[in-house]
C-alpha cells in the first residue's frame, strides 16, 4: 500500500511485529458497513458512479458472507482488517475497488470502526446487565421473608431481608448501565471524513455518511477525531467498575454458600468438585468472576497508560487500544451472562438465615432507638445499651430474658413495652424510611424494578 515511496520490502519480522489482523479481524462487519457508507458518500461527491458503488457494495457483502462462513483467508502481510478487505475487494472487482479509499485514511477508518464496534458492544452489555438485574429480582422474590444479618466490618450489625441485600446489587448494576448509556453518547460521533489528520480537499457530505451509519453527529476537529480514544477509556472504566460490583457480589455468594454461613445453595450446574476431596462443591463461577475483575481494571490502566504520552495525532501505539478493549468486552459479557444463570439457580436456606438472625445483639440498635423515643439523648442511649450488651455477654443472658427491673437499673426510661422491639418481625416492619428494609418497602422496590426492567 506504500510501495511508491519504499524501495525495499518490509522485513518479515517487522510484518509479524506490526500486524494487527490477528485480533482486529473482528472489526470486519463494522469495516464493511463503514466502507459501504463511505462509497455512498463518494457517489454524492462525484467520485464514484452509482454502478461503481453497487459493484463495491456487492463485493463487500460477498466478502462478509465468506468471512462469516470461515472461508476468508486473512493475510498477515496486509497488516490489518482494513487492508485485507480492501485488497481482496480490488482483486475481485478491479480498479473500481481501488477508488474506495479516496478521501479516507486508515486513521479515520479505524476510529470509525472501533466506535461502531464499541457502540454495538455497549448495547449488548446493557442488555446483559438488565438480565442479571432481573435474575436478582427473581431471586429476591423467591427468598420470601428470609432475613439475614446485615454486616459491617464482616461483623453482624442489624437484621435485613435477604431480598433487600440482593436489591442493593440491582442498584449498583443500574448505575453501571447508566454509565454505559451516558458513554454511548460520546461514542456516537462519527470521525470518518477526517482523513489522516487534516481532512481532504475532496469534500464529502459527512452528515449524510453519518446517517448511513446511524451516528448522531460528526466530529468537529479532524486532529482530535483520529486520535481520540476517550470513548474507549470511558467504556473500559464503566466495565471495570461493573466488574468490581460483580466481584463484590461474588464475595458475598462465596461466603453465603460456605459451611460457616450456609445461607444459599448453588445448583450443581454452576459449581465444581474437587479432584481429591469428594465432598467438595466449589463456587467457581463466583471465584472466577472475582478474579477476572482484576483483568478489567488492568485493561483500563493499560489503555490510560498507552494514551498519556501521545502527541497529536494518530500514532502507531494506538494499535494497542484494541486488545484491552476487546478483552474487557468479552470478559464482562461472559461474566454477566453466567452470573445471571447462576443466580437464577440459587436457593436460599431460610432455616440457616433464621438461625443467624436469632442473635439478639442484632437488635441492640433498636433498644437504643427505644430509649431515644422515650426522651433519652442518643449518645446517652448508646452508652446505656453498650453497658447492657456487656452485662448480657458476661451473664450469658439474652436481651429477651433480662427482667424489666434489671433494664430499669440501666435506665429508668425503660418500660414494660420495651420487649415488643425485641421481636424480629416488629423490628423489620419499623424500618419504614425511604430505602430501609421493611417488608413493605422491599415489596415496593421489587415491583418498581420489575416495571422498570419490563
């Protein structure tokens, strides 16, 4: 493609070192879409006739069919997906194929292809996020009235409905989907027509070409257009954070299905065994997902590091943007899909959750709130209940078994009705503030999310 300027062929080592077709071949559909739209722009500009454009479009669609059937031979010597397709097209339809690259550079071509690919991927990821949200909501419904301890510092804190815990992840995933939707707005800008860096003296109707490709608008600075990978970094950040959320959910699932917790049981289809210990049932899906989140964060760091020292405009370093982008897209799509399937098969062991929430210390805060409602300042109430906890532990007597007279020795504000707040159902029903885990609130949140995701 540059034989006019060079007198020696490219070294085989350089060809192997510089090729990208081994990974960027997956842009073929977007490359063909972009080339067809570009050819229509060339017709409007008077560079191609309608017959020539038809030849090009027919030839490109034929190539796409061959690629999808696995019958296309990718050549390393042609470097990348763009030149492989263009060279084969020209070979088949002759000089008309050689006109296709008029007023276009591989710089704006690849920028367009990657945007098209990423836009499609974002749409798919958002759909998978919604599928996982639906699986979590269905699991929340299946859990019924199961109550678990809510933890801080991995220490039992206060009782919550298990459904409320699952809905926390639905909220996280909602933010992930929103971030990707917002990033999509900045993906949806077409750089094609920017040339290598300074446009072209052959003027194309860029808005027309953008319409052909479904872009919302076109870029306004040709130098920025060919060198901008902000959209890819933004998507990798959103994917990495989604991966972090999946990692946190993984950690909860791993704890919940351990013998020490026993809160949930995963299906045999989503667990593995041990090659040595026949009794083992391992939560490998959750463990793998927790591990793969590190790759997602690493891919983001790789791209940011790649971009940080680049001068304007396109530099060959930018070829390295695709592998982390492709890997993160593949990884998050696989993780979301398998996690939704695993959650759909997860069952809650209500007897174990009930046993865990029988710990009377979970209602210590409710006792403090009782004193506040009887006129005791919160800090004073906190101290009283702290002393009561120490007494309960030292005497090995549960809150419900401490006589009223002993309560009143700690604070005269205690009355006979204090024992009503030591009931788990009463304690949960009292948590009626916005966002709190009363059964009524949780049912309303499940209904809201089901409607939102329908």
